[in-house]
């Protein structure tokens, strides 16, 4: 059980590192992890929407579909929170790159 948890955390950490470098597939994978509560991520539709949104902005069509699907299960306030989190991520990423 301990190795499985370490493995799941490693997966999330590596995908986060890839997402910081602008990898849209990593963002999509994080969205999947949060939307399903797998891969070491808690089930969290706000986080899932954020990651799908970041992937979608980068042109990932699968993420566009997934974002629309989970939005059907979210309130307007949750979607606004997720969008704000995505904007904050972009702003933080741009500061790190500068």
C-alpha cells in the first residue's frame, strides 16, 4: 500500500512539473486525475476544471470536451473559482519564466 501511494504521488508531482513547463498533455492528465480521484489526486471538480481549462487553452481538444462534460456537474460559482485558479496558474507561470 505504501509503494502504491508513493507511486501515485510521484505521478502527480511529475505531471505538475511537466505542466509548469507548459505541457498540455500533463495538464490534461491532471484534469483526469482530479475528475476521477485517481493517480494520487483527490476527487475535485474545481481542480479538474482548472487543469482541463489550461490544457484546452493550449489547444488540447480532448481537454475541451472533458472541461465541458464536468462543467455540467458544477455550479456557476465552482466554474468561476476554477477559471480564476487557471488564470492564477498562468500568471504564476509567466512570473517564473521571466
